[in-house]
């Protein structure tokens, strides 16, 4: 019986099944990284496109990093790029094997800027969620680099590095939310779990940017800023 949370959980919409990810799971097994597959049926969401679950979502749990930091090094990140590359052809590229379609008012809604097929999600111990999005035209090399940089960001956050942009971003968003609440409700521990951050790796500037889904939806253009910087 499994006594701890799996380190990686894949949620995928039907008709995808666990056998579709067998090569990825083999890589995880070879490195003794526990995993779990969950199939989901497509449903209705009353939310902006980038906020709803993607067709394939890889959830990295807190247990992934438990006891791992002493082992993390160049080889580990090379392994991340190699293992996660198994997902690229399935969900991204010019001819993905799987395409998750979103419909609005009975018509297919085409994705804007980011793919609706794949994302990687991490939840902090305090409940904040960080979702890595992938641009529609992302290349294989840029994709694997984005995955590597995302895990480096999480490592930096979990080890408490002072210059971590994710920690700074969470504090920025907590402060913004608390300003909108009456003082009797403005408690950090209550606000933190409501934080949901959408990020993507900008290859040109070699840094993470945070996408604003509300303003982007209103202006019909991508509105973003550097992670952790107002």
C-alpha cells in the first residue's frame, strides 16, 4: 500500500489512458520517482481559458523534493529534459498526437498564445499554485529547457534562496489581495492558498514571465511582466 503522495501525478482527459504515457512512466520508475495517472472526462468550466485545466496536466507534488536536494545536480536536470521530452510529441509541436479542444457557445474556441494541451503545475506547502504554460509555437528544445528552468525555479523556492523570484511573486500577490480585503479578514495564511500564478519561460530574455489572464482577455493581447517584479 502506498503510504505517501506520488511525486508526479498526470491528469489527462479521455480518451488518453495510462498506456499512452508508458515511456514517461518507465523513465520515472528508473529513477524511483513515484507516479500516478488519473483520467478525467471533459467538462464545463466557467473560467478564462488559461485558468482551466489543460488536456494533460503534470502535477508536481511537494514530496518530489523531499530528501532530493542533496541529489539534485546537473545530471538530474539533464534527466528532467530527457524524460519530459517524451510528452512533447504527444501534446505540443506542429502535429501533436493529442489535441484538447475548448468549445464556447457551441463553437470551437481556438487557443490563444498558449497551448491548451499541456501544463505543469506545482502547489506550495502553503497552498499557492504555480502553473507553467507553453507557447503554441514552442520548439522541442525550448520546451525541454522550459521544463528544466521550471524545476530549477522550484528548487530555488523550496531551498529558501533569498533571490528567488517565485517567493517574491507570491509575496507581491499576497500583499495585493490583502489590500482589497477588510482588515478583519486580511490574514496572510488565509490569502496564500488563493494565489494562482500563470508563468511561461521567455527564451529571448531567459527569464520567467507571469501572464495576466484577465487583462490579456480584455485587450486581446498577451499582457505579462517579469516574475517577482512589479
